[in-house]
């Protein structure tokens, strides 16, 4: 009898175990059946808008990545090191925030007296490369003083990182910068406390600018509609706006079911968003813009129009030109007009609570480059990983050798020299180790 009971207990245990496996299998099947296939969603949208044929939306030949057809071929270079490293010349309260950032990641700080010296001192750049070899970074947080956040300093940093990486960038970098100590400290706190949002929880506010009735004039709207359609495929939500600066936008794609803000055909700037649009933007967690930009303006919207709109933990992706224009530009023509327009968009976004900002110091290529970064974020990569992908694409396409990126005073006044380096002035602001979007 004891032997029979022992066998029955064994049978019962095995049955319970098999039943438990069955339940786990069902749960896994249920999870798989409702999980979002990000690749399929992207492919579907790209086919819908015919992006794989280098249409007016992409402006460039497509790149292949497995079964997907996107805008550029990108590879992720795995760092040899495993440390979180901060490169900074900040002082005072700003440096206290830098220490907090480094401490949260058990990181190391490389402190420079003045980052602007990197643009003129080759020995200082070589010493920084040597310092990086000692600390062996994986993530590199670039924290310049606001007056040293400029074109040539940025190029000097890429020259350092490519020297460390033997011609390519093999760390995960990004900038952390803000207008003043209080804003910078709050930005660091948000960066450290933020959590990733699932693709299905994205709530996007998307802006596209239409300048003429021609295909080129509606191109920014097409790009905005690609994002709108993709967010829908990912089961997220979105509100979209067309800023209209011409009398006709008859050629807008059928997907442009949008709220249209009509702007006077003379191209005057908008200095205040309607209340309903302010509310939609305030409630979003992803802010995407496509259209023309100039210092202090994006998509005909003056940066001051966002002054009182909270962007709490917002991911801001700006495809307009001059959204990250430095206050202290190295380019004489830009430096001369620095005080004649509203503050750069990146400063307003960070001051209003954004967690991350993507933009360009000068002329932005728009969709192809932005999507390299957004694709990486959608696939659960960190800010630094996505930014590395984009920078290495630009380095491969750059006519300037990696060791010749820093501009001389003569080159800073030469449009050809500036334009040759334009692709390396894309800016990503945020903690390089942070993951913004993640399917948990």
C-alpha cells in the first residue's frame, strides 16, 4: 500500500508539473499572439508609402538590413570597454549634477579645463584619447559648458572618439547640456529616473509643414504621415498637425487626416499654438517635427510658442534645420545673429521637461537620418547606441577624413568646408545609457 501511494504521489507531482508547463506554454502563446512585431509594422508602413524605392519621402537610396528596407545600412560597433565615462568641463552646480550622473552609473569622470581648447590643441586631443584608453568606456556622456556646446567642439569630440576607435566610433555617446544649472540638474534627474515606454503606449504629437502645392512642398507632410501611420501600426496613438504656408496642399497623401493650422502665405511665424493643440502636445510623450527651420524657428513655429507648454519626459525628434543651433556658434555668420531670434529649440525643449532631444546644429537631412535613430530606439536600443549608428553612417559618407574634422579659422568662414562636415552635426541629447522605448 505504501509503495502504491508513493507511486500515486509521483504521478500526481508529474501531472501537476505537466499541467504547470501547459499553463506557461499557454501564457507564452498568448503573449506572443499579442506582441507587436516592430519589423512587420515598419515594413508595412514603408510599403504603404513606397519608401523602399527612394521616393520623395526618403530622398536617398534605400539600405538593406535583413528583410527590411530602410534608409541607410547601419551597424552597431560593440565597445571593447564596459565603463560609463563622462567627459566634461563643467564647474560649480553643473559639476555636482555631473557627479550625480556618473555616480548613478558607477562611472568615471574625465574633467577638462575648457572643452573649446580641443579645437586648437592637437596634443590635448591626443591626451584625451590616451585617457579613454585607460578608462575603457562603453557609454560616453559628453557634458560641455553651454558656451562650449558648438560646431567645432562637436567635431573635435568626434575626432577624439574616432581616434580612440581606429577610424570609427565604437562607444555609445550622447550629449547632456542645458541652458542653466537648475535646468541641467533637473534634466539629469529625469534622465536617471525615467523608464522606457512600450511602443503601444506611444502618444505622438506630429507636425508636418507644407510650403507649396508641389511635391517638394508637401514632402515634410509625407514624412509626418509615415510616422503617424507607424504609430498606428504599433497600436499607439497620435495627433498630427499640418502647418500650411501656401494656398494649396491638394497633393497631400490620403493618410493626411490632420488638423490643419493655416498660416498666412507670406510665411509669418506662429507665436502661439491654439489651446487644443497645446493640450494635445502637453499630453503626448513623443514629439516629432518635419519641415523648414531656422535659428529660433521650426516648421514656421517660433520657439517661443512652446514657452508655456510642459513637455514632461517627452522624446523630441526634430527633423527641421537649426533646431540645435549653439548659443556660441563657431560660424561667424551664425554668431553674428545669435541674439536676434528666440532661443534654440533644444534649449526650450529641455527647459520644458523633455527627457531626450534629437536635432541638428545646421541643415538637417530629415527623415532618413531621424529614422536610423528612431528604428534603434524602437528595437530597445539605448540613446547612445542609436546615436552611434547615425554618426557612423555620417562618417562613412563624409568626404572629410576622420582625423581632419576640426576646422581651422579659415574653414569656419568657408561654406564648402562647413557643408562637408554638416552630416556630423546631428545632435542627440540625453543619457547615453537610457532606453526610451522598450517592449517589456
